């Protein structure tokens, strides 16, 4: 009538009752044993042994009962994982906020640097334009002064020619007039 029960010891003794169903527990490892209570969905239990379709478990209060092995899961329930995940989400949000603040600070600093460089470029372009204007004005002044210098050299040469021509003309006139002037005669004093 009773088949021999082969008990197996699990390597990892921590298991949780599945939270997807209401789990009834029995006093023995078959459906023939009476129901002695229930386990709360997601409640952690320690697996003691397995026999057929049933596993013997111990809950947090130390009660030892048999439950269908299919109603156990090896991962913690979502009720137990939820606080850890919420804490992890909070940490990630804090990191994200820190990253956002860092990024906003970097963007702000780069924007300020860019604006300062754009202002400096505008100043340098204005200064360059001003220097170009001054250089063009200086070139015009140099051309005007060069033209005046050339004109003055021509005027000076013209004056030299005029003075030289005037002197030559006066010398020519004197040379032509002097021979026709009456001469005074000298007294000849002879001593012998």
C-alpha cells in the first residue's frame, strides 16, 4: 500500500512558495495525507528533502510540512525582490541625477567657453578690420607722399634748370655786353 519514499537532499536549501497560487501544505509526501495549513505566496522556506512530487520544507516559524514541488521556485518572490529593485532604481536615479548635473555643468561650462571664444573672435575680427582700414589709409598716405616727393623732385630739378639757365643767360648777356662797353684808358707810366 505504501510505496517506499526516496528522500533527496537539495544542494541549495533556500526556496520560496510561488506567489501565483494559494499553496496548501500536507502532513506527508502524497495526496493521501491531510492538509494541515497553507503557506503564504512568496514566503521563504528551506527545502529539507524531496519525495516524488512533494518536497518537505521548513518555514520561518520552524514548522515542517510537505508541499507540491511544482509550487516551489528557486528565485525570491517579487514581494521580496521589490524593495531591492526599488532601492536599485533609487540608486540609479541618484546616479542619473548626478550624471545629469555633471553633464549640465559641462555643457554650461562649454557654452560659456564657446561664448567667450565667439566674443574674442568678434573682437579680433573687429580689430583686424580696423587694422586693415588703418593699413589702407597708410598706403594711401604713402602714395600721396610719394607723389608729392616725386613732384617736389621735379620742381627742384626745374628750379635748378631755371637757376642754371638764368645764370647761363646772365653770363651770356654779360659776355655779350662787356666787350661793347667803353674802356677807360690807362695811363702809361714808364720808368725808363
